[in-house]
C-alpha cells in the first residue's frame, strides 16, 4: 500500500494520478480536511482508502504509516512535523518521499528518506546526470529552469527558505573546484527560453543539490539558473527577502498570488535546458537536453509520483538524501517520457542534429 499525504492538492493530485496509473498498489490518501475534498477528486480515487490524519500528531501519523510500503508527503509540513514523520517511518522501516525540503537533515536512517522530490530541487539534479551519460568526459554544465505557472505554497516556501539556507549561494557558480562570483556563460539559450517564457530574469544559484551533482559528475565549471518572468512576480520577489523575515506567511501568499495573476490566460509550461560541454566519441562537442511540455504543478507531481514508484522497485541506501543526489535519473526521466504531453529532446549542438533520447 502507498500512503499519500496531501494527495488532493495542486501538486499532490498529479502525483496520485501518476502513481495510480503506474502502480498496482492500493492507495491510502490522508489529510486533515478529507471531508472537504471536491467530489470529483473523491470519485477519481474512489478505490483508495481515505483516512483523516493530522501530520502534527504522532499517534495519527503512526496509524497512517502502519501497513504502508511507502509514504509520499505532499503537505505544507513544518520542520518539526517532518522530522517526527521521518523518525516514525524509520522505526517502521517504511520509505518516505517528501515533495519539499523543509526538515531535510542529511544522515543515516533505518529506511530511505528522500527530500526535494519535485522539479527544483529534484529533477534539476537528475537532468545533468542523465545528459552526462552521453559523454566520454565532461567539462562544463550550464543549467536553466523556467516556468509559466503559479507557485504552490510548498514551492514558494522552499524557494524562500533556500535563500536563507547557509548551504545555498546566490550569484555564484562553480569553477576549478570552488565557488566563484557569478559571471554569465559565453553562450546561453536565451532564444529558447524567451520562446517559452517571454521576457524573463535569471537568478543564479548554487545549492546543496548543485554541489552534489557537480562533484558526482566531475564538472570543472557549472552554472545553475532559475529563470522567472511576469511583471508582478519579479516585483514581488524584489522585496520578498526583507518581507519574509518579518511575515513569512504573508510573503508566501503574495508570491503565490503574483504568479497566479501573471500566468492568467496563458498556457502553463515548465522548461529545463541543460547544456554540457565535453568529449563524446573522441570529439569535443556540446549537447543540449531540453525538457518541456507539462505545467509546473503537473511536472512536479509526476516527478514525485515517479520517485515513489521507483523507490518501490529499487534497493536504495538507508539514509536521508535529496532526490538529485541519487542515481535514479534514468529510472525517473524514462518514466516521465511515457506521459504524452512530455517531450525530452537532446541536440548535439556542433552537428545541429536533434532526436529524442
């Protein structure tokens, strides 16, 4: 049985749909307000066990976890409650997949516990690993993520928490074994990004996931950038850092509202562009992996769902880690390729040849 907390939220519902299609396991859906869930959602998952559960209550979580083979957490969970859930799951030896990163404490556990199982962090750490397999050796990575769509509460909170996390660095990039003040790449896929996002602004970052990927693959140089558009969104983010310290909840609400207004009337879409320079088949080349076709909420939920299905298929280390730190890039991206609206294309830039991976 797979237990899903927050299965009826904007992202959780997509994760639940993915799991329903790609797993034969029975579903247990839990939440504090399951009696208020829209009837269409209740009908869609009518075969699931619907259980009222409070993530802040130890006994409630223990009862929910009992009998499950894996737990997916898509809730607005606090750090305290996330740690309590992990401890309970560790004793029960039930793997946990957290959509967000609040509560992440890297270390050993009695069961696999994955954090950041969404788009960024998550897929953002898997994509460079996926593309790097097509090289004999790698030199440089330039990674971009952008989206047209409203921020979920979890995404907005994780974004703001990341700004203040000591292991995260803005306006920095990796070069020759250390962080350097950010300088733009000599070439960037601006035309590709503008065709999806319109006018946008890039926010360079280097977080714990970026560090793990760079060291794991062996890049000599690497840049990671989040690309955001929308007049209201950019204006809100300009003042969000100061406001978040004073009133976190209000700041998160304003970010979510701004992104909703900016994407009103537009088709939602998420885009990842990863350029890697290196040597393949004895020749120097640059390859580009572009992933797009799903709305941010659907993509994030699908990644979380694919992670759960993969966790049940594979033996993973008994520890806490970020999804982007794992060796699951092939498993998860290949599972996503089965979604009709999802496209994954690689291009050998030097030869201008395109084809699906």
